[in-house]
């Protein structure tokens, strides 16, 4: 089993994310490193996590799919 040096992190706190939300659903993070989407506030293991230092994340809101 691989050891994860950064432990459990949330994408919403990472500098590599672009955040989007449809209606009142959970915020989704499109990761610039993996080019994948994750639930932004869910805890996960990620060795590429880097804490965001520029304040609150900018979330793009959509009213259609």
C-alpha cells in the first residue's frame, strides 16, 4: 500500500482546481493536473495537492447542463 505524504485533502482548497456548480448541486473541481472532475469538498488522497494561497475559490455557476 502506497503511503500518501499529504494525507486527506479537499480539492476546494487546492491551487490546481477550476470550480463549477450546476444549480444547487455540490461544487465540482476540474483538476488541472489530472484533467478529471472531482467533488470539490470531498476528502481524498492526492500527492499533487498544493494549498491555494489566493483567498476564496472562484466558482462558475451554471443554470443548464
